[in-house]
C-alpha cells in the first residue's frame, strides 16, 4: 500500500511538472515533428505564406530563373579523382535527384565530355518508390572498385548504407548494408568495415550520433561485430577509420569530446594508443611519413611555443612513440589565417585568408630540413580551393571565384606548377555595372569588423538602396567571396548585397572564433549590429531599406539581433534556425553544440543565454521587423520546432508581419532537389521585394 501511494504521488508530481512545462512553453507540442496536430499547423502556415508571396509581381519569373540557374548545364562539374577516372555527382532538369558519373582527364578537358553513368538516383528512387537523396559514395583504396553508397530519405542526415560495385554499376548482392541511422562507416579492407551506427539502446551519444566503434567482417551479422572503442555518452561522436597510404596504412579512432576537442587513438596490434597532442589540435595531413597538425590554441613544447592557428609537422613514428618532435610550417598573422592544408607527392599546399581574401602557398622541403615557400599565382580578391591531391603525383586542381567572377577550374601539372584554366562557368548576369567594396565597422568594444558590399557603381548614397545583410558568425566557419548567379537577380533589381565577417567565424583564425564563444556570444551580435549601423551611416541604406538574412547558426544570429535591435531592420529572413536556446541541447543534434553556446542546464550559463535567446526575448509590445521563417520537416540536425514555436509565439502576441514556410523534405539544407531549393529562394526573394522596394 505504501508503494502504491508513493507511485501515485510521484505520478501526480510528474503530471504537475508536465503541466508546468506546458505553461512555461505553450507551444511545446510543435516539437512533435510529424504529429497530426503539428503538421496541420504547418500546412495552414504554408498556405498563408504561399498565397501571400506567390502573388508578389514577378514571383513565377524569379522562380523560373532560379531553377534555370540551379539546373544549368553551364555549371562546372567539379570532379573527384580516383586513379585514371574523374567522378562527379550531377543534378539538372533531367536528373533532379542526380546521377553519379565518371570520365577521364583527357575527356574532361573537352567542352562537352562524354560521361559514363555509374548510378542514376532518379531511376533508383522510382524503382524503389523512395525519396532518395544521394549523400556520397566512399570507394575502397587502391582500386576504388567497391564503394559504400549513402542514401538519405528526403535529405535528412540519417542515411541508409549499401555496398556498390562500380565496374558492374550495381549494388552488391548480400553485400554490406546498414539501415537508416546517423552513422560513420568506412573501409578497412574489402571484407572489413569500421562501423559506428545505432546498435540499439545506449549506443548513441546525447547528441544522437554513434558512440561505439566496431569492426564488422563480411558474412557475419552486425551483432557479432567486434567493439573497438566506446565513447562516453557526453561525447559528440566516435569515429573509426583507416588512413590509406603507399607508406603503410594506419587505423585510428577519434573520440569527439566536444565540437572542438577530440582524442586521437591509433590502433596497433589490437591496442589503442592515444596521441599525445592537445585536445583541440586537428590532424591536417600526412606527408612523407610525417603528420601535420593545425592548432586551435598555443602549444609550448620545451622552449618553443607554437601559436594558435599554426600548422606544424613532425615524424609520424616519433609522434606515435610519444616524442614531441615538431617543426613550424606556417603561422598566422594579425589579418592572415590558415584555411586548409593539402599534400601532393612532393609539396604541401596551404590556402590562407589575407584580410578575408584567398591566397595559395606551396611548400617544398629543402635539403637542410627547412621549407621553401612559393605563392601560387591565382587571381586576387576572391576565394581559392585546392582538391584532388594525392601522394602519387604533384598534379592537382584548384578553383577560383569572387563575388562578380564565376567559378573557374584550373589543372595544375606538377612539372610546371602553373595553373591551366580548363573550365569556366558561364556568367549568369552582367557584372560590369557592379563593384565590390570592403569596409570596416567598429563594434561596441572597438574591434574592427570587415564586411563586403556589392552594388551598382552608379548607385547614389542616399539611404534608399534596398540592402540585404548576410551573416553567420559561428563554429569557426569563414564567410568568403563567392559567386552566386541567383544573387545577380537581386543586384539587377537594384538591390545591394552585404556579407559581414563577424566574430565567431574563422576569417582571422581560432582567436576570431573563440572571441564569441559561450559567454562572449554577444560580441557576434554586436558585430552584426555594428555593420548594420555602419551601412546606414554611410548612407548605403536606411532602416526602412535594410534586411538581414542567415541560416542555422546564422538563423540564431538574425533572430537574436531582431529582438535586440528591432528598430534597426525592416525585414528578416531566418532559415533553419536555432531560436529556443533553453531547449536546444535536448533537440536532435543540439547537445553537440554546447561547446559553442554553453549548456543551458547549467544555471549560471542559462542566466547569460537567456539574455539573448530569441524565443525568450520576443515581446508583445515591441514592433518587430517583418520576418519570414523557413525550415524543413526532414531537418534532423536543427529541429524544426525552433522555427515553429517562434512563429506561433509571435503570432499569438499579435505580430502580424510573421510568415512561415516548411518544406516537408530537404534536411538541414532545406530542400531535397533543385526545384524545391529554387522555390524557397523565390519565396525569400519575393518577401524581401515586398518589404524593401517601392511599389509602383
């Protein structure tokens, strides 16, 4: 009887707690992603938004132009090199889900190369009556004849994995297969895989990713796979993989403790050996039996200190033996940061940002153990990318683009080191009337914040230019100059495009990112506000002509500054955002971002986070900018509940310029194919046109 009353009291307390939670968050029911009540709400919201913005003059024409750009055959088919073949995944109007195909380098150089189709995703989806979205093909070194194909339903991060035979262009009968999950799977050899997946209860981290790494042998059930490593549930994820090299293979496990820290283990003779490196260092490459590391914090070894943001190199055998024998390859400067490292047979290639403009350096070892650095000649004032490097050759590919210059693809032969342009994307708009200016705004604490402005050369500085300000500011992601054909439509209408390089990003290395972490998050918001104020001070625009846009972490950015400075902006486009910062760690992958934002379950941290959490700072008696929220039902990274609840709350408060659109599929990208993406882009463009432009 006593137990009965204890259970009854506990049940009543639990019920009371649930009622209290509902009272505190009356829209908690919208977190039920596919529930009938939630989806009925979504469909009603979609109908209102579609009806409003499809009626904006020029909507259908804009939608058509966006789709033509996304489906254009004039885009560069960026390749992945495997032995004698170049592979490419391609979508267009005839192949909305895409085809995976290959050709040779000689054929690729032609204006219209002949492609061999390896996998037709549209045909597969039709045959299996599934909404497959291609998520990559991981082929086995060194022949690359067998591959693991990742297929997502509707664009979610969770995938189905199937073994594929490339020569026969078919899935392997009774081959390796894994059901839908967020998973990490990679080859060890033709008969063995490293597998991290949902093995059942307790096998995932609090972030929803695999925490257990197993070795799975062909012909055996997954239940018999051998456990190699188990991470703590508080980790983000654990990954097992083999590093393939002509100098010998290396099996390793990565335990992602947080989003920015990890433990590296090397598997030798069945035992895991932890590398004696800082937890926030990343393996950046492998070159002639040496390992390269990039540093997120200063590291002192003996009497030498390597600065955060540096790339260092040391013999792999020494590092595996615990000997810290490193040399400096390159270190950052005040306005110079290291973006990427690639290795060829005899060189190391390093892409850098010099005041947010891309450059490429080539490092060659000298006889005295040092390094000779050369600058690879590329165009200025744009972004540079390096790919298709390997240890068998010094050949590689590089790409270049800027705000007004379409992508160009170069082949760089190792014999000369001189880039040869082999592909150029057709311009989708006439760039001659426009120019790009880089300005700086002064943030609240005096920090100089660079930003780019793209506008007509003859535009008057009269405060009347419709302007869209874009930002991200998180996770050490750099916002760099890049070409967008769809942006041309905005410019042709007389719009101004602005990209802000605020703190939280990686434009100036780890310190730029770390300056806006956790209890310094407000600095990213202050930077963005400072750019908006500077645009108005320069009379490029005014409050009545200024819109802001951001997605994911950028959605948090614009959602926050909307509530902080509603007087500064006329319109907001908030895409796949985080907005409820009280519950973000409990929704999908949210727990993995606690290293960026802090843990709201920590009372002290919540006292800070609640000062900016958009969902907790929107008020009934404040006039806010017009806002369009959009997300995807199939986004299993950032929960659609963030956007749903914010929309519902603002509408209940009586804010009448709040619109919402949810694509039923599409994952975190918001769209599963080019048609869906073009439609959502057209909705955003119509919303901005409706809010910022004079009606004639």
